[in-house]
C-alpha cells in the first residue's frame, strides 16, 4: 500500500470591474478589442427570447460588423427556463457551432440569463470566461456581484450550480426604460432587501424616492435615482461577498426574505415573480422578527409600507396552505442537519448576528408553523 500527497495550493484573483452607465455597447466593443478580449477567438451571446428582440440581435449585429466571430443563442424567457434541460441545450448549441476553450460567453439579460449562462461558462470546457451585460433592475441588484450561478429543479431552486466569477459586468441603465412596470417593482425588492440589511440612510432614500420610478417615464426622468440605486446595490452586496465568497456564514444575510420567498415562488409554479416572492418573504420575516423582538412594530410597518410603495405584495397567497409552505422551507440552501434556518434584520439597516458568530438561526418547525398562521 502506498500514499502520495498531491499539493495543489494556488492563489486566485477573481477581481473584475462593474461598469454602470447608459448605452454601453460601444464600451463593450472597445473592451473586447483590448485586454478583456485577449486570448478569445469566438463569442457566444446567450440571452432569452424577450431580450433577444430588444438588445440581443443588435449586439450580435454590432459585434459581427466589428469583425468578431459571434453566435447568438436564445431560450424562452422566464424562470421556468432556468433548468438543466436549458443548460444542456445551450451547451449542445455551442458545441455544434464549434465553440471550444478559446470561446467566451456574453450573457445579456436579467438574472435568469446570467445564472444560466454563468453556469454554462463554469462547466463548458471545464471553464471558459463570461461577461454579464445586465438589462434589468433585478439582475443588477441580484446577479451582478457574487458569481452565484445555478439552475432550478422541481424540488428546489438554485441548489444545482457553482460560484464562478465573470470577467466584467455592464449595468446598462438605458435598458431599464424598456421594462414594464411589474418588472420595475420586481427588481426593487432586492434593492429594499439590501437597504434592510446594511444601510439605514439608503432605506430612507428609498422611502423618499422609490415611487418616482413607477411613474410614467419615471426611469428616464429620474436617471440619477437609478444610478444611485445601481451603485448602492453593487456596493452593499460587494461588502458582503468579499468577506464570504463561498457563503460559509456572512453571505447568508443576502438571503434575507428568501427562506419563505423562494418557497412560495416555487409553490406558485413561478406565477409569482422572484421579487414579488421575496417581498412577501421580507414582510413575513419582519413579522416573525418582531415576535422574536429583533425589530419593533414601527420598523415593521416601515418595511412593509416601503414594499407596498414599490408596488409589491406583502401577504402570503390565500391558495397556499401554511403546511405547504413549511414543508417547502426544507429545500432552502440554509437548511443544516434537517433544521430550517432564517436570517433576520435587527431594526432597519442592520442584520442580526448571534452570540456564536452566526447570522442564521434554526427555528423549530412548530414555532414556524404557528407564527406563519398568526401573521398571514
């Protein structure tokens, strides 16, 4: 019998730039002709059916005209496409079109697109570079920092995936102007979550300004508000991710509202948008937090009122039983040793940290069931 030690220590620098601006195709082309495109022979633009018509075809034509070797691959828009079958389709398309390890993926769209495309990039050829070009408020808040990529299954959301960082992220504020009102609200849920966990002043800013973005032409008229929101979302999430990239503890705070939110999103068969489900989860979280004395009634009311100002729901759907919700909570990523774990805010702008240093706490199933019944 013999034993051989394989030493493979390495230092990895996964740093990247996030560029926030308007109409950033020119910037992207310039970057691809420079250092960002170094060593890349071919590009695969991955997008969904909605974004393809709005921006994907334009980007494909622009890159083709600039002399790049490019393919455009799309899939049906919506959370229901964020599954292993779609990932397989994208991989097969790329293989059929001759993409290999000298290729790069450009993901243009919202969070579903970047989650899928990033997952493909992380496994295709055992890892090829990818670039995110975000076109939604939700994508800029939720998927632009951190490198989480994943697909959903019938049993759980986002449990099949990996952490794989992009080479650069572009947040094009001009694309927000084509979002329907419900998608503006959808994106603002994650923005409110960030304010709740880390920035009281940002929360006050949202209280004063969030309704402006829902006015007709509000996104165009209030460009400075949009830019401030985009930058704050990135900075708040970055401060968490840089300390805990692999979600060993602190990064769990970014799941505020998601324990219940993800459960009811799945139970709704994705008839609820992600932000709508998270908003209900945030509202339920502050009500449970009030019961645990982490947050006072006035602060609970402010959080719920801000969600409602953003045009988001705050009540559990009548057609979802408490028992269904409780059982679906067991598919959450934070479950450990069969225990359902929650993160809570401590007041507004701060997250609750426990004496053992953890940011998540296990709650008994009976307590969760009883409390959901009381607050729903």
